[in-house]
C-alpha cells in the first residue's frame, strides 16, 4: 500500500505541475528559461500534451488510491481539487499573495499526511497526530514562503502578486523564520 500511496502522490504532483504550467507558461518562459523539465518552455510539448498528461495523471492517481481504500481516495481527490484551485480561475490562489504560502503548505502537507494516515488506519493505528502534522506544516510554510525569490523578474513583468513583490524581502524572511 505504501508503494501505491507514493505513486498516487507523485501523480497528484504531476497533474498539479501540468495544470500550473498550462496557466503560467508565459511567466515560466522568463522565470524558468533554460529549464529542461518544462515541455511548454522547451517546445518539446504542446498544451494538448499537457492537458492529456494532467487528465491521465489524475485518473491514475485515483486508481492507485483505490487500491488503498476510501480515505486514500478522498485524500487524493482533495489533492487534485486543491492543486487545481491553486492554479485555475476563478479562485486561482497562486494570484493571491497572502494565501499562497499557507495554502501550498496545506496542500503539500495535508494530502501526503492523510494518505499516510489512510494506510496507518488500515493497520489499526488510526490516531491522527496533530503535533506531527502541524510541525510539518510550519516547516513547509517556512520553505514555501521563500519560493518566489527566484521568480521575481517574471512575476513582476506578468504583474503576478507574490509576497516578495508585495511586501519585500524582509517581510518574507520574517514569515519564513517565524514559521520555522
């Protein structure tokens, strides 16, 4: 079941990356210039390719989750929905500076944690550990708050509001240090 969970989580991430790349490809042309892992930027892939890959990844993620159980299906489905909401309108959390770091931390911590919990609950050790969860959440929040340092140029040109562009380096570093 652990292998199924790992595969499902990788596929959720693949789907999220495809959706985000489709939405932000113009920004990524600037921020990720020279990156070989972005098929829209390198021209190795088309928008249609990424749409097909996103759908296939989502379906496969749910299939692997089904091999674990109902709670894993719910967790993986939540991951797919939350990651899509992050990139796509009308909510498009990626364009809401104050929400982006806590939202991404929630997505990157809650979904794997609940998926792992689904496996543990199947073995009879089903107590959700809030201390571990919150510790991982704040550690990830500290890291993700710093993610837009490298992307300032493209984000500024695209007028994408990020914490660093809206509040500056000192504020972002304070948020990261406080979370840590």
